[in-house]
């Protein structure tokens, strides 16, 4: 199943890479404020779905652009192009994200960065890999020396005040904050030890499913803002190396509103 997901991700990556050469020719529309979709998103998603269903015709699909199809204890969760806004500006930070849920549990994950030809993979209980080389979260154990990834609210500003409080505090309590613009890659980079933690509010399951399994299999921890496992449902994510994770969760806690703690949108 993982090999099939890798094949699907590489097919999508090839479509994205070809399109990146002529971005100005793309047909782009706005789904809602600050949320864009291009014909590349659709073409990449279609290539992924065709590849997966050719191998597993009875599996269910949850994809960003086409929604839910089929019913099965196996469900593929797909973001064909995470970081569309970056892609449309020629900013080379975007990825294909594919995860497989089995009975609601993360089983396999692929995050593919076509600009760097970096393939992150993980299977439950079998570790995480970058281009077939085993990866682990960093050994950093103090928040003060940690580099933390994040994502600024850009669609829904309900929790903007809470987020800005988090941002203000962590700017002073860490070695630095980074907002590259693709949550799937942000999480993969935690797994690879390039950053030491990550937090964001209100992501979608297709943004984070694969990346969260990568971190868990690389020896890191992932939770929602309450320290629980509801992150795939709520989209509120905190992740990091074991020791940085605990300190990050603590640093965020003064700004976590009841709505965020309860996992509401």
C-alpha cells in the first residue's frame, strides 16, 4: 500500500513540476477568501486517485478537492498540492500529501516535495524515512534553543487573537519561528529534525494526516492543544521532539481558549 501511495505521489509531483514552468498560464479560482485552487490541484488529485483505485478499487477516498467517495475501513486522505498559494507565486515550498487510515487509525504516510525530490514515508510501527534513509526527530530538549514551525491563520480569523498571543510569547521563548506555508512539509521537517516543533490552528485532516504519522514514527509527539489525540478531527496541532513538545504545549497553554481546548473550529 505504501508503494502504491509513493507511485501516486510521484505521478502528482510530475504534474506539479511541469506546471511550475508556466504558472502564468494556469487557470486559478478562489474557493473562499485567501484559499485558491488551480487546475494543477485537480489534475494532481485525479492522478493520485486513479493510481490508488487502480490498485485498491474498494477503498474510500477523502480528498481536498473532490471530497469523500466510497465506504471502506480503508480511507485514503489526500492533499494533491499542499501550499497552493506558494506554488502560484513560484515560492518553492509545497508538497503532495497522502495518508491511509485503517479503521480511523493512521497506517501509512507519504509527503513528497517535488522541488527537492524529497520523499518522506512512514508506516505504523516501522519508522519514518526520507528517500529510504531512516529519520528521527532532533535531540534538542530545550524550547529556548528550538526552531519552531507554524502557520499563520489565513482563511478563518476566529482564533487570531489567541494565535497572536502564542506567536508573541514563543518569539521570546524559542530560537526562532518559521512560517514556510505548507503544513505537510512543516510536519515532515519536524520528523527529519530540521525543526524541533510545530503548532497551528484550524488545519484540515488532509493537511496533517501524513505529516503527523511521520513525526510519531520518527520518535516525536503530536497532540491537540489540550494534549489529547483529537488533532485529526479538530485540526489544532502541536508537535515536536518529546521534551520540546511538552515545553511547547506548556508555553501555548495560557492562550488556549475553551473553544480551542474543546477542539472546536
